DNA sequence: CTGTTATATTACCAAATAGTTATATGTCAT
DNA sequence: ATGACATATAACTATTTGGTAATATAACAG
C-alpha cells in the first residue's frame, strides 16, 4: 500500500462513532473528560485517545478547572464536510428549491 | 437467523479519499469502470472493490452497456451525513437562510 | 510531604482496511 | 469456438485502527 495520507483527514476523524458521540456531547456544553467517560462505552484512556485526535484536528479546545480538563467544541472544521456535501444536496434537498428557482432565473 | 446486514456506516464509507473521488466523478455523469480506473490512482481491481462498497451502501447503481458496467450516482444516502451536520451549521453561519449560505460558499 | 483525584501516555494486541497480483466470469467480434 | 475486452472476485499482505491495562504526570486536600 503506497498511499500517502494526510495527517488529519476530517472525514476519517468523524467516521468513528465514538468520536461523533463525543462531538455530540460537547454540543450540549463543555465537559470534563470524566463526564465524557461516564457517557461513553469506553475506558478513560480510550476517551483520552479520541480526545487527542479531536484536539489535533482542531475540533475541540481545552481549558482547565483545577485538576479537570474541560473540553469545548470547536465545530468550524466541520465546514469542510459541509462544503463537500454542497453539490450533492440538490439530489434530495427540498430546502433549496427556492434557491434553484432563483438561479434558473438568473441564467 | 441470518439477517445480518453489513453495518454500512456511511461516515466510514465516505471517509476514504478514493471513494469520495469516485463519487465526485459520477456527479459529472455515469461512467464505466474503465473510465473511473483511468481517472484514479488505483488498479482496476482496486476500483472494483470500492465500487462494490459504494454499491452495497446504495450510493451507486449499475446498468449495462454491452460488456461495460455503467455506474450511476445515487446521492440520497448522503442525506444522513447532511442531517448529522445540521445542528453544527450554526457554528459557522449565523443565518441559516439558504441563499446566504449558498452565496457564502460560492466565494 | 502524602494520598487522592483527574487525565495523558505507553505498550501491546486483535481486527479491520485497502492495496496488490492472479484468476474467474461474462460479453463481443470474427 | 476462439480470442480480446471489461469487470468481478479470490487470495494474500502490510498498515492502520481502536481498544485495553499499566503507568506517568499533575493538581489539589489535609
């Protein structure tokens, strides 16, 4: 396999179910590692491993509250996924119908 | 009981760069396997392998033209990704107005 | 200091992944 | 029927992934 892969492919990062779950948890509010562990099926090191990946992908940031590490969601990088999806939305979208009409008129 | 569907996690399916590339190629128009091979970095069996995965995920359909197998895009399943993304969009676009979103992405 | 709590890192392993070559299958042309 | 063409499948393999247990690091409490 001579495949040169990017260090952080966002698509691969969100492909993992547990990571998506963590992201979803942080959407509610920032949370400590312990809180996330409680709400996941993973061991503490397992969670920390995923958090590291999310951190390096820029999807979370951290702050500290005494001994606790608080993880905050930073969703902006997900824009990349959204952007890739853009040209496909027309295949199912109903919410862009008005826009399509608008564009048809413009041409 | 053998009702075992393959757990086709759509996120994992589109996580692979070559598969996204194939999907993008089929957005232009339906294409034969050979055409896709020409436009990829993969061997023919490599492409066929990915096509099978896409087929089983319902992201492509096939038709035949003599000896050629023509692959057609079927984007609907991507809706799932789009749906997951939905609550995150507000983080990078304050207004969810469809036209504004579209114009932002056109830049 | 000492012990406790919270998190990160290390070392290891099983399973999954994605690639290859070789081969099978199916269709067309002669 | 035979050979060429188009694609799929099989068999194999290196790499990556995601999990765990054990351990390190760091901050707080007394």
